[in-house]
C-alpha cells in the first residue's frame, strides 16, 4: 500500500492552491504539524494519512499516481495534468 509522504503533502497543498494553514484546516490538524511534515521534522502518522485521504477523497491508486508524479517532478520532468 502506498504511503503519503512529505512531498505528496506539499504537492497536494500547492495543486489545490492552499496555504499550510488552509491545508491544516481541511484535514483538521494544526498548521504547525503540516509545516513540520513538509520540512521532514514530523512523520505522517496513520491518523494524519487517513485524514488527508478522507479530506481529498484519495484512494491507494491515486496516492500511487501522486507518488509517481512527485518523483518525476523531482527528476525535472514536468508531468502533463
């Protein structure tokens, strides 16, 4: 099962034109947690992952696709969306 990582969180947030505060409000957690997750200082718990999946209506296949997109962007390849 694919896991949501910090890069996917940041990608989802930016793709939805959200600030860290907006994203935190959408997933019902603290702004500080999202900020720390994005810089890699906090891990994404199962609870936070479930909240993100629920808030953005994501299933495992979509998370897997997002992981691929984020990897391609990291390589410098711009995905067509």
